């Protein structure tokens, strides 16, 4: 089970300046363990009743929280994007449990697209600007939604949102204080 001992076992000091004691590899390990714990039913008490996953808005629940890391399970729905955003002063990682996520990320000069399928993982360093959504043509069965586990370290406190300008640059449009993953959810 994802516990303080699991999180503590991967808290290693980074040689470079970082806002966190955890490294991206640590966060990937934590999201992988969190995903396995969800699949094994260890968080069944936090999940919507079978077949009652929200279908109009993203849904999330916190799986673990301490001073070093927040771990979340997110359910994605068709057409709902997170908008281009960063995670302010937090590093992050995710593991896809089911379905397919689509990500547009800012490369410094343009938006790059990739998909992440069940079992895929991704980490994001400071300054990573992306928009995440359920990939078009996601699960047709609402009882089997697209799910992913996300970890943020240090825990989220703010997110900045961006737009791509007509000149091909990135402009911050707003910053919001939040402790919710990937922006507003239901």
C-alpha cells in the first residue's frame, strides 16, 4: 500500500538545486506504486461506486499527502482539458492506469503532442507547460474511465496558465493558488 514508509524510502537528496527532496524518478516510482495500489483495490473506499464515475467533469481524490508529496487519482472525461499550465514550484509525474491521455506540451517554440496509454509514465520538471486530456476516442464505457495517478513534490500550492501568442511565444494569462491536481476538477 502507498504509505509513508514507501514515500520515505524514495526520498533521496538531489545533487542539483531543487524545491524537493524527491527526484522525478522517485515520483515515477510513487505513481507506479499508487497505480498498482488502486488496481489492487487498496483505495476502493475512495472510489465512486461501480459504474458511477463522473461523465461530465474530471474527478479526483487524494491518495496520499505529506510534507514532501501529494498523490492523486484522476478520472478523465471526453472534451475536458486542463488548459496549458505549469505546476509552479512543484515537480510532477504520472502513471496511466486505464484509457489513453493526450498531452500537448510547450517545447520552447511550439506545442508537441503525445499520447500516454495504460501503463505509460511521464515526469515533468519545473517549468513544464502542458495541457492534458482524455485522448479522442477514449473509453466508450463510462464504468471503465480513463484513470491516472499523479504525484507532485513539493505538494501543489499554485498553477500558472498560459496561451500561445500569434508570435509563437508563451504568455502567462493567470496564476491560481490551488492544491488540486491538474487544475479544477469536480
